[in-house]
C-alpha cells in the first residue's frame, strides 16, 4: 500500500474553490477552539475556587476585588487589568525617579 495520494485522490480531497476551503478551515478552527475551552475547564474551575476562597484583603493584595473574580477569564480583563495597573504604578512613582539619571548622579 502506497502512502502517497494519486492526483485523483488529491482532487477529491482538496476543496474545489476557496469558499469551501474557508468554510472547512473555519469549522476546524471552531471545533479546535471548543476542544481547548473544554480542556481548560477543570483548571479554570480550580482557579475560580481558589480566588473565591481568598479573603478581601488577600484579593486586594493581588489587585483584585471580589467582583473581579468572575471576569478573570474574560479576554478583555487581562488587557484592562494590565493597563489600569500600569497607570496606577506610573501615578504612584515619584516624578524624579529615573534610574538612568540616578546612576549618572551617583557616578559623578
């Protein structure tokens, strides 16, 4: 048995136009995404339970509130969280805290 495909077999297997190819690719992508979501459910439940078990003070230490817990797995939450945290760090940093300038001043 030859593992290579003949031209007739390839013609049968390959889509006849790009619409069919796109449809097949889209269907496979959707199926793969669904499988990944199902595979990540046990981990997500475990993380959700661990975050729910934390006290309000412990959540505040990591920059979360109890209302943030359900949103932790949203795609937009990580972006919003990192942007707001970066803005808070910049707001708290002293205006004259530039590491390159301080090293230069120490050398002089």
